[in-house]
C-alpha cells in the first residue's frame, strides 16, 4: 500500500484510513508476506506513541516527531512569558494545531500525556486538567502522528479521534473542514456553510464576512473546504465532476516543493493563508479574507476606533475622545470605557462628532439599525432617543442611510476615504482628543522650548539688522536730498514676502518662475497649498429645544492617505425610526 500523493484533492487522511480498514479484511485472505509489507508501510508512515508516554513543558526540546520529521508534537513558550502551549508544529516550529485553543496554556511544570485509558491530556503544574480528548470510552490502543501532521487515536485499526477532525484555528493540506466544524480564535469563529459560503463571526453572532458563489448553491451533497498543497483554497464535493471549486489562490500558488501552505483564523479575526518553508520559524501571509483589517468587527474592542497611520501598515486603536479612557492602557485592542456614564447625566447628554468614521453594522443588526434620514436627523434623533441609542452613523455615501446603535458592543472605523460622519453620545461637553504631536507633556514642553529659542534668535537678529541699517543711514544719508526717493524704495520691503498677495489668491506670485514657464497646472498647485478646513466637534445641549453649538479643534483628523478603501455597505429595506 502506497501513501496517497501529496497533491491529492480529496482528503487522503480519510481515504487512507478507509484503505487501512480494507487491508485488514484482505489480511485474512492473503499471505504473511503481504501482511508484513503492509504493516511495514503503515507503521513507517506514522510515529506510534506508546500509552504512558508524556511530554513536559519544562523540557520543550523533547518532542514526538512524525517519521520523516515533517511535523512534531511539543510544548512551545508563549512569547517570553512563563506560559506554554502544546501544539503540533511544522518542522521549524510553525504551529498547525493546538490542544484546546490558542489561549489554552500551562505553566512550566505542565505536561501532556497519552494515558493508558486512551485519553490525551494536558495538565498544568498543579495537576489540573486543562484539556482532554475525552476518548476513554472508545478502547483506544494507539496514538500516532503521520506525515500530514495528523495526530490519530485508534482502537485497534479504526480511528476514533484525530486532530484533523478536531481543528483548533488552522487547516493544513489533506485536512478538510466540514459544515459542522468550526475554527475558533478568541471571540472569532470561522465556519463553512452547506451553501458553500465562508463566514466569519464575532461572539458567534455578528457576521462580519460572508462570501460565496451563488452558482454553486445547487446540489451540493456534502461539501468540505480545504487547501490544496499548491496554495489553492478550494471546495470539495462529489457534485463537482471537474474537480474542486476554487475559492482563492494564494499569491505564491503553483510550486509544491517543501513548502507548507495553511489556513488560519488569526487572533485579530482575519482568516488568512500562510506559506512556510520546511525548517523555517516564520510564515508569510499569501492571502487574506478581509483586505481591510478595520472591517473586522470588534478589532479595537468595545467603543474602540480602528484607523491607519502613515508610519505603520497595521491598524491602530484609539478611543473616540477624551470623554473615554482605554480599558487597558497596555493593550489598546481591549477597547474604551466612558469616564462618565450616560445614565449619570440623563438630561445633559451631547453628541460627539467624529468625521470620516462609521460604526460597523453587519448582519443580524442591519434590519433593526438602519434608518433612512439625513445627517442632522441622524444625530438629533439619536440624542433624543434617551438610552435606546448611544451612537449613530450617517453613511453619506448616497444610500441615505443612518445607523442607530443601541446599547451594547460597538466597533468604530475611521478612514479619510469614508464619507460617513459618526456621533457618540457622551456626558457633558464633548472633549475631542488633543491633536497628535502634543500627546505627551514632555513632547510639547520640548517643542515649546524650541519655539522660544527660535523667537529670541529672530528678534535679536532683527534688532541687530535695524541697528546696523539705521547706523548706515545716519552715517551716509542724513543730509542727502535723495532721502525722499529712498524712503519710497523702502516701502517695497513690504512686498518682499509675497504672503499678502498669496492670501488674495495670486498663486503665480509664489510659484517658482521656472515652473510657470513649463506650464504647470495652476489648479493643482492651488489645491496643494490650500489650507484644510479646521475640523470641528459639535457640542449641543439637549436640555431645551434650542441648540447651542460651539466649534472646537478636533484631533480626529490625522490619517494615512493610503488607507484601504471601505467596502460597500450592505443594502437593506427601508425602515422608520421608532
Ligand atoms: C534545548 O536545546 C537547546 C539547543 O538545541 C539548548 O540550548 C537548550 O539548553 C535545551 N533546553 C533544554 C531544557 O534542554
Ligand atoms: C492549574 O489550574 C488550576 C485550575 O484552573 C488553577 O487553580 C491552578 O492555579 C493552576 N496551577 C498552575 C500552577 O498554574
Ligand atoms: C472502536 O470504536 C468504535 C466507535 O468509534 C466502535 O464501534 C468499535 O466497536 C470500537 N472497536 C473496538 C475494537 O473497541
Ligand atoms: C456575546 O454573546 C452573548 C450571547 O450569545 C451575550 O450574552 C454577550 O453579552 C455577548 N458579548 C458581548 C461582549 O457583547
Ligand atoms: C453567500 O454569500 C453571498 C455573497 O458572496 C451572499 O449574497 C449570500 O446571501 C450568502 N448566502 C448565505 C446562505 O449566506
Ligand atoms: C462561481 O462558480 C461558477 C461555477 O463553478 C464559476 O464558473 C464562476 O467563475 C464562479 N464565480 C466566481 C466569482 O468565483
Ligand atoms: C502611527 O503609529 C505608530 C505605531 O503605532 C505610532 O508610534 C505613531 O505615533 C503613529 N503616528 C501618528 C501620526 O499617529
Ligand atoms: C502596564 O504596563 C506597565 C509596565 O509593563 C505596568 O507597570 C502596568 O501595571 C500595566 N498596566 C496595566 C493596567 O496592566
Ligand atoms: C448640565 O451640565 C452643566 C454644566 O455642564 C451643569 O451645570 C448642570 O448642573 C448639568 N445638569 C444636569 C441635570 O446634570
């Protein structure tokens, strides 16, 4: 019996176990020589773990390897902390399966055991059970790790449990995901629907990503999702007579070699494909479900606002304004909390304005939270709703839609490319965050000092110049009749800066003459030098019917111009505000 080739589209793990069952039946009829050959091949393809064997977190160098060392089981330290996870790793150390989930850890005295009762068990230093395969009732006799990275428990010859069947957050080639299985990472989960759609959910409720191909829906019998070793995310089903249906190609698809491609639901809620070379500790992202990370619901925690800046491609998390503070100063992804609860000022609530921002709204929230109204109604309706509305977003994208967010978890996204304007109900006056650059006292102090030094230097230089000039004038021109014409020339000094003329719109005057000669686009130049309008925050009291508006400098205006464009909002039927 030969091993299934690496390039098989179907699930060779399942196929090979079926084949093993068949060989057992055959064994009864065929001679001992064939039996020995088969036995040799089977045992060669997987490393058998003896009952009673154990691994210890205190010695991560001790591992259980697959026959050709392609995969191994062992403990890995989580960062530089004193916690360890037990995982199946590709040669080099990239994990592809974790006992429990990525948050399941033990201390340095933890251990992983294959008990004679047939259980695989992860214990912490105090002997508490942290994870268990719950297989004691199956009469398990052997545990083994094969060349595909599958850890299998068997009773005699049939598989009763396998790591491929109990995925954590990763899928490797030869492993497939059925519609009844789920990948979990923190609050995020990934599922494959019987319609052939792929979905990502937050807290098992908010569907922030749902992708499918309507023409596949017909007649799928028992579809599974998997990754071909060449780096192609595919749907497998008996209905596909011409092979698996492609969902996505990795950007390095094609070559096989000793490279492993795998799918992973990351802790940040994105579903990605990675590539890693045999023996390498690092992985390269080769495809991701969401290209815009800020579209992931809850990425910045409750009340957190996701955005991008020039100096880093990964998103950053902020609080909406000074009316909020981070839940954990050391982890901006934990979200924000109000300094004063809205309940504490039932009649003094105001709406904080955040430009170019939206509050993420996905199924199943859409039908209940979408209203059709203009920007000012979107704001004032939320304000007058009392505790039923805590924030709103006027999409301003042509759909005429307004999201009204009820109390609960809300997730914000700010991007200069977004036409939306959002409002958050706060207690008392809105306190926009300080502009970036004066975030720390030390920074602003040193800047203040620099400005002061420059001012003094300029004043001293000017005084010096004036003294020298007046000295010269007094010395040479005090009796000259030419004085009158000279003073006229001095008036020209006012002209020197060119600034007053530019203010009046004479762009040519400040433009390099060489550029003017080359026929530059004056309109573009004008746009480039124009001052942006000052951002503002609206403070409005809700006590009386009349509005008190005040404009304030807002910090919510610095972003990378290169941030990804938002996806189009989901459509929904018209509803009216209650
Ligand atoms: C594990 O192996 C590395 C080198 O391969 C060695 O430096 C380290 O001391 C070993 N750790 C233990 C606990 O044996
Ligand atoms: C082991 O787990 C138990 C139960 O969760 C916990 O009470 C105990 O503190 C843990 N021991 C260590 C050493 O982490
Ligand atoms: C192995 O487990 C299966 C259930 O998964 C059971 O039907 C079968 O009888 C068991 N075989 C032995 C030898 O215990
Ligand atoms: C997650 O969902 C559960 C109900 O499924 C709910 O009770 C809980 O409040 C939700 N968590 C958050 C943070 O909203
Ligand atoms: C499948 O995804 C498509 C979008 O790609 C969506 O229109 C359709 O409603 C989804 N179907 C299900 C059953 O979720
Ligand atoms: C949807 O599936 C059909 C049939 O397999 C295929 O021809 C088409 O290219 C797919 N569409 C997309 C957008 O993948
Ligand atoms: C951009 O993000 C980096 C990393 O989070 C941060 O250090 C830097 O201050 C940010 N820049 C601005 C202008 O906000
Ligand atoms: C944040 O980190 C600092 C230094 O690592 C620590 O002293 C402080 O207690 C941490 N704060 C919180 C809220 O965890
Ligand atoms: C509303 O706020 C003002 C000042 O911001 C304060 O003087 C007044 O007492 C507040 N009213 C209530 C009902 O909280």
